[in-house]
């Protein structure tokens, strides 16, 4: 069981990274990854939303959805939207500067397809509560890792002499592609299991 939890965590964080493998959550990935500090904080907020979503999905799958499976998607969306609203209120109260820095991207966590994919994947894999939590932390950690790597590289590029032709969106797409290729290398990490 312990090795299974490790595999779930590493798989969600590195091997099947939601952003760099499945290309989910690209809006905040490109929009908030301009500054390292902001990217890290949004990553932490996303991890929190994923963990709460995972707990709620486990509850829904155990007690409600077996009797009303037609409510699956709408209930997942309601859970995600409610959790994001809660996170938004807390950040606005505790750190107004971070709230302003995140701007529109904080409410966009609600429409972050990576979080909905987490709920659907957890249901499809039939994870227990503990496995679901490990999956959520791994997926959120992978999303945060992708954001932080992109933000760090974008900050470095600002200090470099880059030709005007590739500055901006073009260079960001090239960086994202190279990061994605690097993460594809993790696919053979656990080839024996």
C-alpha cells in the first residue's frame, strides 16, 4: 500500500503532470507565471482547492453519487466553485497585495480544467480517501512545480538578451514546449511497475 501511495504521488506530480503532460490549466500557467512569488502562491492556492475537492469527491462518490450518478459532473463543478470562492475570500482578507497580483487568475481556478480532471480521474480510478488526497497533493504539487519552473525561466529571460522576434508569447511557448519535453522523460521512470 505504501509503494502504491508513492507511485500515485510521483505519477501525478511528474510522470502525468496535468499541465506539462495533459496540457490542462494552461490559462494560469501562462498568465500567472511572470513572477516567481505570484506563481508559487497561486500554486499553493490550487493545491488547497485540489485537496478540498478530493475530499468532497470522496464523500460524494461514497454517499451520494451511487444513488444519483446523473449529478456527478454538476456536483463536482459546485464543489470546485464553492472552494475557489472560499479561497478567494481568504486571500482577499489575509493578503490584499496577493489578491491584486493574482487578478483575474484567482477566480479562474474555478474554470481550471485540471481541477475538474482531478475529480473525474479520482472517480474513474476509484481511489480511497487517502489515495485521493495523495493524488490531489501530487497533482497540485506538479501544477505548482510547472508554474514555478515557468516563472523562474521567464524571470531569467527578462535578464537575457533575447532577439525581438521571439520575445513575449513566442518565447513562452518555446519554453513551455521544452519543459513539456523534459517532463515526458519521466514517463519511463516506473516502467517496471
